[in-house]
């Protein structure tokens, strides 16, 4: 059997650049590294309300916060949040500042006018995603020899690794990058156009 295989099958030696929408089932020809952190900046993992963990009342079933107006949040999201204040936050819409440090899911809170009441029980840093938490810039995310399936393609799209992919040649195709440049300000997701 080995003799038949070696006589009739030869390894693929050429590589070609292929757009991500055409790589399913192909084999990665060389390691693909992450060009950026994923996520590229600290953000919220959920839609909800961000607070300072130190402001939670540990001996109470709930803690009530004053709601910071959304327009002030947009204008100054890198500012420090005042003690006793909660801010509405969407995932992963924008960078999340160091303070607030804990995010409650919107389904778990009660909002009445300008007051947000949160339950006890969340640990410091809950529902925050830190820059590079999923993938560090420079890490090999698709080792050579990987047979590309949907999850690999989604990861490559999220990391913008489609700028120079090489897959083992099976047919001739041209490569058209999805973007000319990438920066953390243009947060990529696997749902974007390639």
C-alpha cells in the first residue's frame, strides 16, 4: 500500500495567496501569526452597566449607583468614573477604561430613572475582556499543516490575518485583501466583509 501511495501521489510544493472566502479545506503552508492582540483593547464582554468593584456593598444583597449620562460617557470614556456611579456599556463597542473595573449584565440589574441597582456576587473584573486575553500579538494562531475549517477562517478574519495568507495550491486564484490597513481603532470581528 505504501509503495502504491508513493508511486501515485506526490506532495504539493507550491503555495498561493488565497482570499479567506476560498480557503476552507485547504492546508496552511506556513505559520500564521497574530498581527494584533485579540481583543485589541480592553472591552466589555456583555451589554450592561460598568461600576467600580470597590463601590459594591458586600454586606448587602444589592448596591444602587447613580447612572452616568450616556452622552458624558461618549465624550469622556477615558476619564475616571466617580465613586458610586455606573455607566451603560455595550460589548465590544469601544475601549473600556481601567475604571470602571466590573461589568454587570443588563439582564441582572434594575434601572429606575437615574438609578441602577446591581446584585451582589460579581468578582472584581467580571465581564471585562482585556487586550490580548484571547490572542497575543505575534502568537502563532494557525500552524503550518492546519486544515482550514470555519473556526480557523473566523479567527483569521478577526485578526485580519487575511492580508497575506498562503495555502497549499489546489487551483489558481488571485488574492485581494479585505482592507489596506488595520488598527485597533477599527475593531475587527469575524462578521466583517473580507
